[in-house]
């Protein structure tokens, strides 16, 4: 068996992301505290995000628009200007937030890049993902960057065929069972789940049972050894 | 000389886009008519967009956020909720707008795709551009889609190397002198300017003088013949 290519998710696999969304959620809940308790506000925001995914896709800009829309809903269409301004500011801060790579990432990617072709496969806003990659200092380790609107079986088939030797000889690693692991396995690739402390509800899914190409690791630090054993 | 690959811009080259932005501008000016005349409002919006390009990039979502921000500026931070709701609705309508291909596009692309590898090269929101391509019915004619955050010399070098036989054997066609023509020529490709009725101020630039690889056409209908003569 041969492995030539390693696909890596970005947000919450290489650097913190959901933590920053969480902080913004907290700020949003505080802003609208007069109009509902935390659970109510969170549920409305999640509903708006889910409904808007088809139009807005993933990323901070769509999230910001969904926050404003939810604020309008929770206030009967009368969200005060100060709330809207705060939400705009929160979105801008998310987009300008410093990028902090997760523990072990720098070393693991340096090791992997010596032996395999690395491909970044991520959803989100194009410009924002490019910014984060540049700020992370990891950009030079990747042979290719694929910013995609959905992560489905066909996505991995296409990405690993274009940038590697096909999914059969590729590994995908990431924190989302739903987006990184299951569709990559379906495409015929290896897939490794590396959980992050928080997972967005939209990305939850069960682990595959007894799949010969599936792995679960506690840390990205263990990824090079896992792949080397199978290559 | 040989030409193997043709790059095509999307918005205002294959389908109407600026027209839809214009309609939204008109609506925005009407909404804020109590706070300034058309020129003032347009100038503030253009200033906000320009300032936010670095954070938001190109596309409808960033434009919507910039409209809300401008409304706040023009009202001393007190834009009424109804104005914000109208702007959100306008943004959503832009994202859901039907795609109308420009005259001659379908025939020109069908002819070109028989002889050359077609690559779509466009800025804007990832999901929105994918939606418009799908809705246009033109998707199957393209060998590759590149949605990029900026169109610079290096962009064309990379795209035509990855999807073709290098910029030397490629043509880029689009409505923006600044984004489609000048950087493609700088990369060593041929480039054809096909103007649209309206050009966003940000995309204006002078035509190159006496450049052997530059062409200017009134309609995309003339593009296959222009390329065939040089291939």
C-alpha cells in the first residue's frame, strides 16, 4: 500500500476557530439578554444559520449577517442600532483575529511535508481562509489549497485526483466526523478524526464502526506516525 | 504559435452582475434619501467598500455588510431597524437573483469548448459563484473553475500552469481592464477586453498601448474567431 497525499482540514484542526465563534456567541447573547435567555437566543441563531447556509455558505461574513437577522427576529424587527453596530464590530474582529496554531501542529506538518504532498481542504470565506493560512506561517508546507463550498464524497475524489494520486493513496485528517472523515472514507481515502474541544452542532456525526481505513487520534502530534505505519 | 487554454471572467462577462448591484445601489440611495443626496450616499458606500475589501473581499455578503455600515455612518450611528432589514433583504435577493447569460455567450462558449480548454477565473463569494455557474447552464463547458481572492499576474501564471500549458499558450477574456486584461498580459498570456455597459469604479484602468497580445472586442460573439486567428 502507498500513501502519497495528506489532506488537512483548517479550522479547529490547525488553528482555533470555534473558540472565536463561541466568544462572539457569548457577546451576542449578552447583547440580546433583554429578549431571551441563552438557550432561546442560541436556538434562534442556530436556526437562522441553518436556514441561510444555502445562500450564505460557511464563514464569518454569513455568520455576521445571520446574527443581525436573528437580532431582528428576537426584537420583533426592532433591533436597536447599537446592537447592529456591535454585531458588525464583532464580525470585523473575528475577521481580524490573530491566528493561533493548535499544539503540535507546526511539528506534525513539518514532518508530514517531508514525506507526503499536503493539501489544505477547507470551507469558509475564501479571503478569510487565505488570510489565516498566511498568518499561520504554514502556507509554504502545502502543495495545494482547496477552499470548497461543501465537503462531500465527490469533493475528496476531485481534490485527491487533482493534487495527488487519487483518494486510494490519500489520507484526510480533521476535527469533523461529518465533513472530514465520513465523505473521505466514502471516496476511498483513509481518514483520521482529531477532535477539537468544541464541535459546531452542524458538524456532528457518529464515528464509522470497524472501518479499516478510519483512525481516531487525540492529537495531531500522532498523525505522522499513524500515516507512516500505513504508507 | 499555439493556444490551448481560454480563461474567462464570469460576472459581467458571461452574465449580468453589475446591473444587479446597481439596482441595489438605487434602493440603498432611496432608503437613505433623508440623510444625503445620491452622490454623497454613493461616495460613502464606495469608501466603505474600498476600506473593507481587505477584510471582506469581493462578493454580495461583504457588500451587504458594507451597506449596513454605511447606513450607520450616514445616520450618525442610528440607522432605523427598518433600514437594516431592507438592506438584509436586498442582499438576500441579490444572492437568489436569477442568472441571465449575456447575448452571444452560450454560442461562443460552445464553440470555444470544442477547441480549447476553458477555465473560469472569477472573484466573489465561493458559494454564490458556484450557484451562478450552475444556474447559467454553462458549468459542463469548463474544464476547471478557479474562484480567487485577487486577480494578479501570479494568479494567471498559476491558473494557466495548473489547468493548461502555461500562460504563453493561454488567452484571458473579461470585462475588466484592471483585473482580466493587464495582469494576464503581464503573466505572458493573450488578453481580450470585452466591455460591459457599466464598470465598477474599482475595476477601471487604461487599455495597454500597442501590446501584441492584446485585443478589444465589442462582443463575446467575436472571441472564437479572434482566438482561432492566433492559435
